[in-house]
């Protein structure tokens, strides 16, 4: 019977299923968020590239985070915006699978880059004398390459397991983009292997990294409490707490989406939570990690002064 089935060639992205007026309103709101996230992350990349004072391990990893945020948003938001103004909301099979692969790749890589960044801050604050030795450029490059490579491999495993499944029945993806769990629900076969692999990946890419970051930031906070200057202690604590908020949102939402028990109500919640990764997180990261930083601000002001001098 499987031989007589016709394979699905395109899916329908059901999206938020709102009134036309609300979709137009959301189109402009999402467009603004997307434009600002591209502008903020692009500015961070430009400042790091042009200013030699920012050629340090911390900003090296921040530049990778900016690339990931631009790529992640650009993978899903343009199609999301196009669907808000389109009644058909169609996406072909191959672009859908490619969208799934890319968003998994960028999400996995961001998890690992955030872990590396927390380790970098741990070494800088808790072992400042050994910082240049421990976080050498060779080590930084190796950590960045390993993060990208591991994210790529894990995403590739998910997609290979996804492609082995037959899709010949329903076509409606109940999501804003081709999210892997929503696509799996359309498969005309048992998906338990895929679900086990997704859960295992969540343990190694969400739970374990989160525990490592909590350990790093615990040591950092203990080191901050030993700072004699009250002003220095407040600045360091404020910076670490804001970083922890971003990390908590990123990993917490991912755990709710991929590790919580499944339900019909949770499908609608997933759509809303996915907006955090596509729209808010790419804008939040540069604001928290970079644009509030004194070195980045001074680099920005110097760039403005040079431009005015011309």
C-alpha cells in the first residue's frame, strides 16, 4: 500500500490563524523586530571587526552569537512575514526540510556558544592571571569550530531520521515555520525513534549545558562577593544577572517546548514561544551582551566621531 501512496510535495504552514486585520498589524510589528535585530547584530559585527580593542575572546564569541542570531531569524522570519500577507501559506517539501535543518543547526550551536561564553567569563573573573594562557586564540578557535560542527552534525542526524519517514497524508504544519515536532506529526509512520533522539539531544544540549553554566555563574557570583568595591560589585552582579536572565529564557523555553508532555493546548503555546527565538532573542542578545557594554559603547562613539570627521 505504501507504494501506491503519493508523497507530499508541499506543506501548509497554518501559523497563528488570526483575522486579516490582526495579521497585517503583526506583519508590521514582526518586521520592525526583525529589522532592529538585523541592525543591532550587524552593528555588533561591524564594531568588533573594525575596532582592534574588541579583538578579544569575549567579543570573538559574541561575534559568533551575532552571526547565529542573524542566521536564525533570517531562516524563519521572512517566510513568516510572507505568510502573514498570503492566504495560501504554502512551502515546498525541500525548503521545509532545509528550514528545519537550519533552525536546528543554529539553535544547537547557540546552546554551545552560550556555554563557551560562560566558561570564558568564569576564567576571566575567577582566574584572571591565567586568562590569556587558558583562553588562547587556538583554544577559542577550536571551541568555536567544535560548537558549529557539533550543531551541524546533530541537526543532520535529526533531518536524516526525518527524511526516512513517509509523508503522504495531511499537509497542515500547525506552526509558524517547519518546526521538527510539528512536521513529525504529519508522518505516516511511527516516529518513536525521532522522538527518542530529540529527547536525548535535549539532555545533552539543554540540560547538561545549563548545569555547566549554572556552575560557572555560581563561581562567578562567589568571586563577585569577594570584590571590595561596592560599585564594582554592583556592576558585576548586574551584568551576570542580566546574562543569567537571557540564558534562563533561552534554555527554559526550549525545555518547555521539547521536554514537556505533549498536548493539543501545548501546540498553541509552542507557536507563541517560538517567536522568542525568531524575533525577541536575536534582538535581546546584542542588547544584553554587547550594547550595554562600556567597551562597545566607546567603540560606537569613536566610529561616529570618525564618520563625522570625514
